[in-house]
């Protein structure tokens, strides 16, 4: 909204002094929103007669959970301990100057300069936030492209848009370490292509090099729980570990570290423990990057389809051809739908543009029902809406879009 006020209000005839930032009140608002959501969960616990044991838990033996000095017995135990930020050799996090996403949400002041290590989802989301608050943001990434694993065309467009917004990128750079200074910290990296070294000073350094399962202190090693090389708990198709009655879900096991993935697994394991059939369709789990524009993805990328030797069609439609998007200065980006060349069944979709995180779910529902692009194309979409771009991309998988 701050960006809209500074960049777009005047274009729409909304005149007057542009707002300034009261950082303390902004953080207070953020904390209040978080508090409302977490208290909502606490209310649901009470409503559904769920006993909340507050404290650090461990599993001393099969069928036992220890919290504080008390040991509780259970027929079934579900580990849902989430994840924690991972770091790099030579980088020591203090959550004040060298921070993870946790510290980045509680900085004492808006930094003038920020170096983000890692061009993944968290790094770009946080970097985008601070860039809009006036911070000079430089993103240092080990690979030669941002958002690893994303559709390459989307990633390229995404980087171009972020550069226009003021973010700077150093790609193909291996961070060698960080060092605290009197005014902040220095980040040193070595370019992979020619091994040349460079460094940059910043008020704050954000370490956004991914996350790892948070399982320390649970006592899994002593219990004999089988683990995977990257620290995840190994489970079978029913989310059960090699210890009978011990289950695990979410960031603690294999798969994308997404809250909604964990939620679906929580529902599935609850169904299984109730003697029913619990299932998660991992082929239809959307991913969203909450920048502006947003990025929403589901299913296969073009690169994955090519690697698998699957014949496919790609239907694409730019938001510049969408009346609603143009009216609110969000015409950059596009919708891309990938379908099986023979059957027209939707295999994946990738959106960069306004409300992409919401638009992607229309395609998720279609994929759950095994729909074709033609099914989407024949569905009437209200005008003017952002969702018309989804229909146009579906039309592009056939004879072509109407408005292009």
C-alpha cells in the first residue's frame, strides 16, 4: 500500500502528501496480526477440547512424551516440529545485524542497506519488503538464476521486474563469509565463473539460504528413529516412522516446506489414526511467492516436462492484455498453462502477476478433477477480473486467446 501511495495514487488522481512510515507502529501492527491468528488457534483448541501442554517435548521411549518433569503415555505420537533457518560456513547469525527471517521481522530500524544471501522465496519476499521501505537491497545467489526449481521463463521475468523495483542481484556467487563491523557487516563472496572475490558492506545481512527440519532435543537418535541424509525423518506412505505408533508430518519430513502442505498432511494422518483413508496429492500443491507481483505455481515446469520426455503444449497470456490488471498498474507478468499434447490434460501452471497466489487455485481444482485446458477455456469468467487471464491462457493451449 505504501508503494501504491508513492507510485500510483497520483496517476489515478489521488492527490495529497504521501504517507511516511512509523516503523514502531508498523511492527506493532504486524505483531497484532500474528497475535490474532495464534490466539485463534488457541480458541480452537479449547473449542475442540484439545489439551495444550506448554513446554519443550521429547520422546524418551515409544508411546511416551516428556514435557518438563511429566511423562505422558500415548498410543500414537505425531511429530510436527517444523523447521528452522539454515546458515552457511563462515556466517554467524546474531539476529541483530546478521539475521534470518526471524530477526528480519524485528529489526530496530529500517536499514539503509541490506544484503540478502540467497535468492529463494524467503530472501526475495523479505528483500522486496525492505526495498519498498526505501532500503537498498542486494541479493547474492550461488546459482546462476533466482528461485531455484521454478519455471525458467517465470524466474527470468520475475528477476527483471524486481530489478525495475530497485533490487540488485549478484548471481553465481559463493559466499565466503560475513564479518561484523562498527556500522553493520561485510559480506564476501567468490564468483564461480572466474573465482574473483568481492565484498559489500551493509547495515544488515539477511541469511536466506533455506531451512532445515527442527528435530533437535526430541531424542530421536536414542529412540532409533530412521533419518534421511538431509535431516528429515523417514516415514512410510502412512506418515509412520520405523517406530510403531510414531508419525511425522510437515517440514520434519520430505517435501516442500509449506504450511499448507503440512496442514494437508495433518488432516491425512488424523484420518489414518481414526481408521480412515488419509491422502495428500503431492502433484497439486501450489507454491506462492508473496511479492508484488505475486508468483503462483503448481505441477510441472517446462524444464521438468522436457527432462521427462513428455510431449506438451504451453498456453500463455500476458496481463498487459487484461483490463483489470492494466487499470491498477499491474500489467507485467503472464499466465502459463502446460498441458499434455495428446490429451490436453493440465500438467502444470505458472503465474506471475496480480493475485497470482489466489488465481493459481482455479487451476489446482481443475487438476484435482483431471480437467483439460479446454474445460477451463469453456468456463465463463466474469469481466473485468484478473482470472480472465487464466481463461485466455487456457484458450492459448488450443486455437488461441481471444484478446491477443
